[in-house]
C-alpha cells in the first residue's frame, strides 16, 4: 500500500464509509500509516483519524 495514495483514496471515498467495520478497518490502517508518513502529511492523516472517530461515535 502506498501511504500517500491511500490518504487520497480515503479522503475521496470518506462518505462511502457507512458501517462500524469499514470505519474501524480504515482507522486501523491510518493509525498504522501515521508514523511512516512525512510530517507534512501527518496533519491530513490526523484529520482523517478524527473524522473516522466521530463517524464511529455516530454509528454506535
């Protein structure tokens, strides 16, 4: 998986994440990628993690 392309993909397709399982899977992948990212991309990753965390609360 190419981390920067994956961030773009998640950003584009965020609204398609509709189940807890989907959100948890993507969240796990983003948390794994975070440390591998250049600092300039960590803000985007952090934003996506926060959005997914909110989505998980909504799906509870």
